[in-house]
């Protein structure tokens, strides 16, 4: 068996038709990954022995789960019991969590074959997957380019066909932006829809785990598995989980799609604009009604995010002190010096920048001017959406203002890097569900993504609209040549 670009249905069918065991699935996945890793480097660390052990356990089960034997890559910030989980950071070197994240328990109970260690920006700080301790991941569509970030490894693994699906995390766009840049589907569910228990925290009020897949049907299936109330996460919401697959292949006649006028202004590649408008027109032809809406506070979203995100991160990262987890520097004189040396040597440059930014805006004297103010603006941004959704059912925008850029191109220009998420950050600040789906290619054949946003807990609307678009376009069938 040789993996190609299988979606979940195709892979499942092949396993059944050929009567393959989980061990056979693991073996072919490992050999495919070993081959492709030379090009894409989608995994920061990769433990074939662990994967084989998991497959053997699966072969001892009744094979009933809806993900039985299907290879799913897991971002390196989601805890897999006894599996290396390092957030692509030196400071978590060798860390093996003694427990499973809730999403991992859920995937296990459906029989998924888990592959941990998908590469990422260190602690999920980044939009290019270049700040990883393990070195950069590459975009399968052009190996000289970044795959996007921070879930660049998960996305590259799906896009290159190494695995069938993956989990990532999204704090400001980390699932959607790389999905857009690599031509796959990536969804950030509503805040509270998916348990964050066992996700190593970046910014607790923004983080969500979500699926990365080849098409929207797979996204719906994975979302069904990982969603649901969890008493171990106090921000998890006890909201009924619909059968998301029921919303595939439906008519969108009369569905009102909002186009925010503020999202198509300067800074966006003309080709991205063109392809997104083409997509809007296709949705219109399929029966949707297009309405112009306004999200006037969007222009403050990036600055708001870069106060709130780093503030929460600086506090979440305080626990990495050389005592509890992973790495400890061996050159120190006393306890305080040990903390300092460990954090100096253990964190990369971007992580230090975030800790400094966050500590500054939380410090007394600056708290009111920055953190408190940012929280107020966050409320205004949420209110904009609230008003917009009185006029439309869902909102369409580009996912990323540009296609994939070259490795190294923005590393010395953090501000330029931060602007990669200008269209994705608002959904995190407002807690809304949003998905990126492929909607075209630029002149170099690099993928372009369309973002759909919906009101809280209305992932069904995203699935319905995305599925309709997928049925009238061919973009999610495109695959990279991997040269
Ligand atoms: N690129 C954004 C950042 O660097 C978003 C990251 C994310 O969603 N984890 O903060």
C-alpha cells in the first residue's frame, strides 16, 4: 500500500477493501513520511516505534471507531500521554506528558492512529513555522516557501499527503492561515466548542484546537469527534454538538453572505482579491444573497491582539522555570540564576519578544493604558460582529492577504510577519468559528484561501457554505507537485 493524497473516506475504504490492519496502515504511513520528510520537514520529532505501538493496540480493538486506523498528525503542543510534546521549544526538551489532552482521548476512542510532533512555531508564536527549535517546515507547493504558521507542520503533513488529517491550534489564525497557504481546509471552532484541556496554553482566552483536512466533509467528521463539553476545561461550553455532516451538500439559496468593506483595502495582493471575488460570485450564482457589511473596529484588531495575546502568553509561560518541565541550564550559581539561565537558553527569540511585550503591558502603570484598553477594544470588535450578523448569516473574506512568502523573507521584520493574520485575528478576539477553504491559485500556482466566519456555535453554517463551494469548484482536489 502506498499512500497518496487520500481523504478520510478514500483511506477508510481502502483499509476496509484491502482488509488492512492498523499496523499495515502505520507501516505505510511511516515509510511515506520518511520519504517526504526529506522535502517538507513537517514533523519536529517523529517516533516510528511509538506509532507502531499505538497501531498494535488498535489491532487489538473491535475496529468500530469512525476514525479507525486513519493517520492523524498532532501539533506538538497537544499532550499525548508518554509521547514527546515540546511546543517546538528547547525549554520543553524531552517532556512526555503523564496524561492525554481531551481531544486525544476522543480521537483514541474512535481508533485514530496518532502521530505526534507536527512542527510549529515555538509555542505557536508565528505565521511561518520558522521559529521552531527544529528548524523550518516547507510548503509542499514550493519548497522554498513557508507553509504558514503556527500549525505549519500539521498543515504541510496533510497537504503533502503524509497523513490524511491533522489537529492544529488557532490563537490568531494558526490553523486557517497555513491551511490557506497550503491549499487545504482548516477550521477554528467557536471558543468553548472544543476542550482545551491538554493544549499547552499560549493565550487562554483565544486558543482553540481545530481540524485540518483535505476537504470539508473530513473537517465535519473530525469536528464531530473532538467537540463537546468537558468539565476539565472551565471555558468549555455545554452546547449541543450537531451532526455536522448533516450540513454537507445542502442548498444555499437565500443564505445571506456578508462582505466586510474594510477587508478589501490596501496591503492585499490583487490576485488574492480577484480569486476571493470570483468565489463570492460563484456563491451568488449558487443562490446566496451578497450584502455589504461593515466591521469598523477591524483596523484595531492586530494591535489589540498583540497586547492581549502576549499578556496572556507571558503569564502562561511563567511556569517554564527549569524545575517542573523539560530543559534546565547547567550553568548557574543560585536559584534565581538557574531560572534566568534556563529561560535565556531555553526560549527562542520570538518567545522572548512575546514575554517582554506581555510583561510590559501587564506591569503596573501600563496596565490601564494597554491591557485594559485592549480589552475594551476587543469588546467593540465583538459588537461589530454582533451587529453584522443581524444583516447576514455568514461573512466571507480572504484568509491571508498574500500567498506563501519565501523562507527567511519576514524573519527580520516582525511587524510585517504580524500582519499575515490581519484577517484571521478578529474571529479569535470575538470567539467566532471560522474556516479557510481553497479558492484558487496565483500565477506561481500557490494556493489562495477563502475565509468564512459565522456566529458563535454556528459551525453548521460554515460547513453548509463551504460544502456548496466545494461542490461547484475544483480547488480542494488540487495537489502539489512536490518539487
Ligand atoms: N501568527 C499569530 C501569532 O504569531 C497567531 C498564532 C496562533 O494562532 N497561534 O501570534
